[in-house]
């Protein structure tokens, strides 16, 4: 009996080893994998009557009123979203119903051109469990005197009984031009009808100011480094829940641009990427301290450092802001303006202090105020003056506070060069960093020291105060081209985050920035702790990840085979 048992174990082990090796050698075809997967809709529609779920939660994402119809978009959170019925009750008279899609997304369209006050209550019901969400209340006030004007002003207010979400605005516009165009070709941010927002919930603000979203007017733009006429189009998608805002972009700008050297010398020109960032919906000041101060030594660990290389923030057109240091570790902006000569790696910044990195990754190193600059008749983007730091400031000098140009990873906004000082005068905002004695910027961050009070901004390159969008005050950053002494305005965007970020979620303390420039496919391995992520993920990256998950380890397969053979040989010797 003992021999038969040994033989059985050997045969089973050998069979398993051979079978796994065969699986390893003959993976399922793509079509077979697709056919083997369950239909997500069928899975979603399966409901167990023996258990209860939490009640559905309703969140309003956007409210758009064009004078003839009111469109409301939102999301419902529930394990079975297609079992949810949503109701919109308008002025306690008209009731609309809809069913969300598999992702929980829903939309109501109320067709009316009447001049009136519209009180809309939106709720969700899960009939199998007999549960209901809290009510989301929306109030829309149409201008009684201009109901026939498609550009009429509306006042939209969204609230929730549970205070999960609140969006207060005076206006919602899809063109995302902040204010009126002035004679000097810049956007006027202090239009009397400019909407204002509540800093405790930034969701509606970012939905209003981000460009390149679906449904907006997106213009094709050209890479001026090439001789061909390109038709690049930017793309931005924002989704959110009660705590997070996810920003997905293709990284292409909404203005003509220059890829510069990577394109002209290496034929590695700007191309669409697949970026995804997550920021807080309600920014919170970082009071924890104890951070790694390697990339921002002047912050003394009080705040989380921005990455030395790679993305540190996102422009409102979906293009990333990079840190001040270029590939070799010097200050790329200072080099561009002749503070030192870069002899390690050629660096050239194009219009708006932007260029293309390895892998087609377009990004800004400074400025980005060309977002709000409009060429006059006969001009092109090349007429945007970047010859000196002072010239850059004058490009958008119109006597008003600058418009927002981007968002930091902590959720706080980044404005252009012009802001309010302590007396509410509009002045060019100056950084408080200066070069150490005898240094030029050749060593990047290491060459600079923070001097409190030298300029208007703190160690992270921001401050708390009112803006046109947040008259009650908000912490915000500014782009800077000069410091308080008139020298280079390092760090140009920011050097650390005043607020808490989600950067460590899933990645520990690893610095995974620089994907596409310092590491990535065809460049080199990722930093420790970054795996294959930390930047824009390519299709190849996804394929490798799926393959690693689905394919058994060959070493394990061989080990199983060897064990089976040894047991079988042992049985033969005994007999």
C-alpha cells in the first residue's frame, strides 16, 4: 500500500508539473481570454436577496445651463448601480427618472427656456433593499431680463442633506476663458461677473477652469519645431468622488508649441501620452512634518518635497509642470537665460519655457502664462516674448490678478505671475530664493537658499490670501520668473507641497517621478519601489503587467517536474 501511495503522489506531481509547463508554453489566445471573462453587466445584475447593501450615495459633478436646457451630470455609488433608480423633481411639479450606467454615471436634461428659479431635488433609490440616498438640492436662478440670450448669467448652487458635497458658483461656463480678452492679448481675470468659489470643495472650480474637456471647443495645434503642419488636440477628463479628483490627460497643449532638441535632433517629437493624476477635492494643510528633505532642503522636512525631476503639478490644459532641474541636475531655466553654460547635456526651452522630453513628453519648466495669451492679428505664439524674465512678466500684465494656470498635487491652485500683495495691490509675485555665494544654478537645487521676506512667497513658493476666484482667501502658488532681488525666480512653480497629497498611496516613500526622462521603456529600470508605475503608463507596460500576473513562474514549473521525476525514480529502484 505504501508503494502504491508513493506511485500515486509521483504521478500526480509529474502530471501537475507537465500540465503547468504546457500552460506556460501554450497561453490562451486573446479571443479565448475574452470569451472566458464574465459579462460585467451580468455580474452587476446578480443580486443576493439575503444581504443588504449600504444605501446609494448621489454626487453631482456638473451643472450646465445654456438658457434653453439644464444638463446635470453626476455619479451614484453602489455595489449594483444598474439597480438604482434616480429621480429629479423640478419645482415640486415635474419628476424625471433615469438609470445610471455600469460605472454609476448618470445625466438629467431639463429642456426649458423659461426665466425662473429652478429648485431641483435629486435622489436615488435601491428597490431590492428599499434604501434611499440623501437628497441633492440644486438651485438655478435665470436672469429675468435676458432669458432669450444664450449667454445669460445663471447662479447655480448644489447642496446635500449629508454635507457630502457642496458646489457654490455664480456662473458655469464651458469655454473656460477666465474673463475678457484685453488689448494686450491676455485674459482679464477680474471681470465683474467672474464666478467665485468655496475653497472647502474645489470640485466645481476645477471642472470650470480645466480646458480640453469633452464638449468644449478644442482647436488643433502645431509643433513649430517640425516643417509639417500637425493637428495635435489636447484631451482632459475629470472624474471625482467625495474626496478625490482624478485627472486623465493626453499631455498635449492647447496652443502652438516647440518640441525643441529632442525632436529636431532625435526625431522624438511631442506625442500623446496617457497621464493619470489624483488630487484632493478639498485641500488640507500639511501639519505632520517629518518629510524627506532631499529635494527641498530649505523646507527642513516641514513639507513634502516636489519631485526633483518629472511632474510636480498639472496645467489647466492637461500638460504637466516639471521641476526646475533638467536631466543633468542643473537649473534648466537659469541655463536658458544665460546664468551658466550647460556642458553636460544640451538643453533648449521653447516658447512658454516648455519643451519635449524623451518619449514625446511635453512639459513646462516655468511660466506657462501663454495659456492666457492670445496672438493679435498677424502674430503667432512665437511673438510671446520669452527673451528675458522681465519680458515674460509683461506678456500678461494687464493690471489685474493673474488667472489660474494649474493645480499642484496637493489640490491647491497655481496662478500666473501677478497677484495681490498685503495691501491688495496687483504686483508681480517674486520668489524668496537666491543663489548661494559663488553659485550659478549649475547644481540645481543645491545652489539655492531660501531667504524669508526676500520676495512675496514662502519656502514652497506660495502664500495664503485672496484671489479673484476665492475672495475669502486660499493658499495658492504663483509662477515666478524673478526673485525679490531681480535675479532668477527659482523654483518657478513650486518646490514643496503646502498641503497633503496622495503621492504616497500605493508607492510608499519612493520617488517615482521622471518617467520617460530618467527611467522607463528604452531608458532604464525604475527607482526602487516604483515597479512599472509612477508616470504615464504605456500599452506595453500594461501588457507586461498582465503577462506577469497570468503566466506561472517557469522556475516553479520545473521544480514541480523534478520532484515528480525523483519520486518516480525512487519507486522504480524499490521495485
